[in-house]
């Protein structure tokens, strides 16, 4: 079984769907609670309020924050804290991203606080702060940030901005903290930002989701690439870019309860799946190629081939972030709700 860690390709989606008398049949996976981390804190409605990954030194990390504005590194397998960085930001930490830096053989983490407008870059192997980018926006909230690499494998940090009155452009920083460009056309109320590098054309793209639609930009020429718009002016919360069935697809979650799948390069809507009543939030893939989606207080699994939806977990809090991490032949599903001091870790066996 191939790991999902550090952006590796998922297994191909299994096309052998079980169909009997036009009724879709799919076994519900065996799920059991493993651990609840009680000292985390979420004051945000944003995705990626924590991150999880397998480090270069084979530690299965959960990275989260607490009410003391600290960054906590937690070993998922050993069920113990490894490190805590006290007062990592001046305000509550609202977003994390992790990335394996192949050039320098190290694990990197971005942490941001939406209110102090700072981005910090950390080496997760020795827990040193490599960079502190201050006063990113003149006004508004720093909602989301992520890594981007170009055709020369140079690594950058890209940012978003959200403000109810006005907004600012997406900014691109190198790892020395120098702002190297802005994408001025993107001055919108951005909820989530992501990057994608297409090996086939050796080009980098920036993708944003906001209150009305999802847009992609060609990183090299700063130009709008596509607007993915189904005439639904609702909050588009999270997104994933993934290649399967030989097509690069953009999968995004929306507060209208629908999952939308687009052809990334043509902008065509390929699928729209009604998942539930109310908003969809965090999305991720498991190792079988099924999509894991948080919908209000539920976590659901969707087979994208036959659009079969399985209820996995029900909670008493709205779920903001969901992640999957793989250990040997086991998968762990990790999730946290808004304004909640708990991160729940479940073992999920889908075989």
C-alpha cells in the first residue's frame, strides 16, 4: 500500500464498484477511537488548523496550537508530546501547512495567526524558527498560506487576505522573507489558498477559493487561468488538486452542501455530488482513493466513481479540519472542530 505522505500519489481509484439490482453496496470501514488530544485550541473556521505528516526521521507528527499560543509537536504513534514552542505567535494560531523540502532534506512548517498578520517558517527537525514575515497585510486577516515550488524547484510562500470592506493581492515571498511578486488581480476575500505544480507542462499554479467561486492563476505570468463557477455564490471552503483517470482534477467543497469536481485545465465541471444539508468544509483523500469530507458534525466517505456516500463519524461539534495519515497498513483519521480544545484521532481500516 502506497503512503499518502508528503504529497505522494494516492493509489488509483478502484473502478470495480459493487452493483446489485441497481443498489450500490459498500462496506463501512472498521473505525475505532485511538486518542483524544485535550490541550489543542481552535478559534478559527478555517481549514488546516492543524497539520500531520511523516517526517524525514520517521516520526508521525501532529502539529497543533493551544490557548497559550504555543505550537505543539505530538507523536501520533507513541501518543506523546515531543516539543512545545511557547508563545510562538502574538495571537491565536489559526493555520498550519507542512512541506518536505527535497533540496535541503528537511521538513518545513508554516504557522500563521489571522490577527497578528505574521507568517513564521519552522524547521520541524530541530524546531528552529527560520523566518518571520511581519505585517503581511495592511488591513484584514491572514486567512491562509501555503508553499509553492517552481520549475527550478525553488520554494516560496504564498499568502491570502480576507477583509469585509476591501482586500489585498496575493503575495509571494522567498524563504529569505523577500516579497518577490504580487498577483494584483486576485484582490478578493480569499478563504483558502493552494498551489499546484504540473509536471507535464512544468508550470506552477495558484488556486484560491472565496465567497463566490474558485479561481486559478498561472504563477509565471501572474494571469488568471480559470474561474470555476457554477453560479453558486456561497463560501467555497477547501480544495484539492489531484490527477486520476488521466485528468488533472480540482475538487472543492462548498457551503451549499455540494462537492464539485472540475477539469483543472479546461475549467469544465465534471461532477457535482450532493453530500449533505448545510456546508461542506475540509476534504482529503484516503489511501483507497475515496474522498473524506466534513459536513457540519459528520465525517463522510465518498467513492467518486459511483458517488456512494458512507457516514463514518458523528460528533457534537462542527468539524473544521480533517486529515488522513498512513502508518504501515493502518490509516488514521484526525479531526478538530471550531472553538474546540480537542483533536480526535481514529484508526480506520478500509480493506
